[in-house]
């Protein structure tokens, strides 16, 4: 029984105090409500059978005149009002409407006090504001919020977006400042299409003769040109692109030659990434007015996004011809030519763009540099990329391409300096940039500097077998053979099965004329790679150098078995020499006959030794 009492208590609170759940109010908000609720009216829109069609709010702007949302009035066969005490407020008819603003002025009877109108130019970003309107139960309440955004509907017409959290019934409610001055009207076109109509725009609407509701031409406001266009504009500014598309397509259907609605619809398609429809719409704008630089510009951008690079060029060029301030058009022309693999034309476009001194020239210089690289104009590329690096000194991509341009321009010191900067900017990839230094100096024959880079890499990755191997290779190329052998043995200590280290050690010993050690190294190599002709060949010629001709024959025969034309006939020649040293002139002569078609000059040299 006690539990039942608790449940009844909760139910009582929900029934008798619902507004407490709807309006969360500070002391300031409560004060605004108490001072201004007398001028706010709960509105009920009635149909033919006196049924409720919609509900909203209105507020008195002067004695006997109330402002509200035209969306409510447009549906009304009659309207009923109720003040904050629940008493009826008689609404006699319509004094004025402005469909472009969604504003209606109504004639009311009685002494409902007027609210004080303020100056909506004071609605700056962050300003605290208050709305006083009715909830679903017809009770007058208040809510507070701040100005979030200024929505530019037209050059001289701005609406306001706020953080107010209010129900749909606040449609038509006044927006006030802390002093209770009305700065605008809350408007709901749909649940998510909410904005504030500024008071200064409201003041432009003048009263006319009274029109009774029964005599007014009722309509579905959002199906009209004015209503749909307003909803489309607001939805677009609030980034409700689906709703914007719905309303603007309706506007274009109602007025196919209205250029502004088509242009706005094109921009909505663009934001939706519906580029084909956007292109069609921008083309329509151009057909209606071939001096619209914005339409040419956007058509060019859309064609770029569609991958229609050739088709994008002419509209972009026309845009900048009509409006030289559209500097970016040259940039996008450059992008189109770059995609079309026409770097010379891309260079021209990027230079035109940069000559106009854009505020942020970084990407222009970057793309100019990349286009110069495609043309193999490496010095000019490095100049452009250096300018890009001045704009963004710590940008990885810019500095990487700059280092490559310096490398290709044989400006190795500048390239190395830039790669080292990259290593500092991106420590986790430092080894990558030192490898680039190593390979650059290796390619240029600067093996001392390549060794420095290789050592830096090993400091970063001391157990990296491949990087230790590269150090050994640089020692080998520099003919520092002992250091090379020592380094390759370090690789083998990590991985005894590294065939390339065995092969290089064998080759170095051959160069050093340490033929027995060379043979031993190549034998280890062949254990790992038994079908490699190089290993067999060097074992053969090392035995020859040791005058072990009998021991040289089988390795050289194996070389020919694996690759008969090895070293352009050198294996055949050396095998024939072995036979001659073993007094087998017959076998040598057979090899001479095989060598002749392969390498006649070497065969002629062999012939001099035949008996």
C-alpha cells in the first residue's frame, strides 16, 4: 500500500507540474518571464470544423496588433488565443503578411499589453537571449540561450541561429534581451528548421486593411514559392542539405527560370557530393546568365571532382576572365592540367596563380615544384619547393619533395640538409631519410658520405641486418676491403644464412688475391644458393689462379650448365684454358668452336693458344 502511495505521488507531480519538466529556468529567465508573459499569447489554429490544425505563439507589438509566424496563419480558417492566465484573447483577422519573412500581423481585441521592440543589430555572437512562448499545454514559459550564428539569407537580410532548446509551440514567440526588449521572433518551418527573424526586419512590414480569416486565401505556405524558397535557404544555411534539396527542387519546379534558386540548389548538390546534378544546375545558371562568374567557377570545380579534367578548364578560365579576384581558378586549372599529364601547361597556370599573390601560396608553390619535377626541371623545381617550405617549414611532404628535387639537381649538400631536417621533424621515420641520403651519395659515387649515413642508420637501428649490410657494401665500393669483410661478418653473426654477405666476402677475397679464402666463402654461398652461376665461376677462376686446373674444371662446367653464355663467353674461355694447361687440346678446340659464334674476338684470342 505504501508503494502505491509513492506511485500516485509521482503521477500527481507529472500531471500537475508538467511545465517544470519543459522549462529549466534561471532566476534571470524567471524574471524575464514574469515581466513579459502578459504580452505573449498561446495560439490555436483551427480548421473548417473547428479542429486544431496547429499551435504556436504570438506576441503583441502595439496595442491591438500581434505578430506571429505566417506558417500558422496560412492554414487558419480561424484562430483562438489564450493569455498567460488562460483567458481568451480574441483574434479578429489579418492586418499584414510578408511571405518572404514568414511574418503575419494579426488584429486582436482587448488590452493585452505590447512588448517593447528593440534593435536586432545587437544580436552578436555569444549574446545571451531569452524566448517566451507556450508549451504543448498552452502554458507560457521561458527559455534562455545564446546567439550561435548569423545566417546571411541575402546581402541585406540576416537571420539568427541560437542555442535555444524550445518546443515547436514556440513558433511565433518573441526573442528578448536581458532587458526584455524584443530582438526577434522564433520561427519553426520544420522541427529542425528553426531560426530567429530579427526585429528590424519585422519593423519593415506595414499594417494594411483588416482581412477576416474567412475571406483570406488559405494555402500550404511551404508549398508556395516564397515558403519553399525561404525553407530552402534556411535549410541550406543550417546545413540541412536533404531538406534544402527538397524545398529548392520545389521552388525550381514552381519557377524554372529563377536563377538564384537554381544556383543555391547547385551548391546544395555540390555539398551532397552529387556532382552530376550540381554540374547540370550550374550549367543551367550559365544558360540563364552567361556573366555569372561564380557559376563558371563552381562548374569547373565540379567537373574536376567528376574527373572531367578537360571539361573543367574552360569554365575556370572564363570565371577568372569575368572576375580577376577568383585567383584560385588558375590554381584549379593547374590541377586539371596536372591530372591530364600536361605539366608544362600546369606550370603556366600555377605561375599565373602565384603572380596574383594569393594569401596562402603554399600549395601553389608545392604543385608548381612537382610539375617542374615532371618536366625534369630540377633546379626550377627546387626553387619553387623552397618557397613552399618557407610557407610551411615543418611540412613533411613539402620538405621531402624539396630534398628529392635537390638530389635530382645534383645539389647533394642541400638535399642532405633537407633529409636531416625531415629526420628531426619525424624521428620515427629518421632511418628512412638517412637511407635516402645513403642511396643518393651512393648513386653519386660519394661513398664516404654514404658511409656516414649508413652509420647514422645503424645508430638508430643497431640490429638491422640490412642496414649493416649496406654499410659493408659502401666500404666495399670505397675499396676499404678489410672494413667491408668485418661488416659483412657482423651481418653473418646475426644471420649465418645471408647468402649475399658470403658472396661479397668471396668477391673481396678474390680482389685481394686471397684465392683460398675466396673459394671457402663462395662454397658457403653455394650451400645457400646452389644454382647461382657466379659462385661456381669464381671458385673456378680462383682455382685457376692457384694453378689448380683440375679443380677448376668442374666449377666452370657447372657455370656453363647453369648459364652457357656466362659473362659473354668468359666461362667458356677460362674452361678452355684449363684444358690447355692439362694438355687436352681436343676439348679446348671444341670449346673454341662453341665460343666463336658467341664472342668472335674472345674466340680469336683463344685460338692463339690452341695447338
